[in-house]
C-alpha cells in the first residue's frame, strides 16, 4: 500500500483559494465541495493573499530575466576559461 500524497495543480488551488476569498461558503462547505481538508484551503488562501502583490509587480519579471541572463553569462565565462586553459597547455607542449 503506498502512502503517496495527492498533488493538486495550480489551477485547482487558485480556484479553491478564490472561492475561499469570496466568503460565500464556510471552510467546511468548501472542503466538502472540493474534497480537500480545510487546513489546505486556508493555506492556499494565505498563499494567494501573500503572492498577490507579485502579480502586479512588473519589475519582478525583469529581475528574474536579468538573473537568468547573468547566470548564462557566468556559464559562458567558465566555458571560455576552460577552453583557454586547455589550448594554452596544448600550445606549450
């Protein structure tokens, strides 16, 4: 018997969290309707509220792209240094 946890996709979590934000149903009603524990719904609701500011932060996306670009440049530098060292050793032989 396996004890694997069920994984929920982000769309489902967002749907449940938005339903919880509307406050039209109690947590128990939402839990019964969606088939998840009320604690999970509360956590998803909290995560939605905490992450809501990131949705409207346009600089967040550009910062992430800049970090990815810097990482790629460091990889290129490392590769070029290895090539340079290899070629200089071959030339000196």
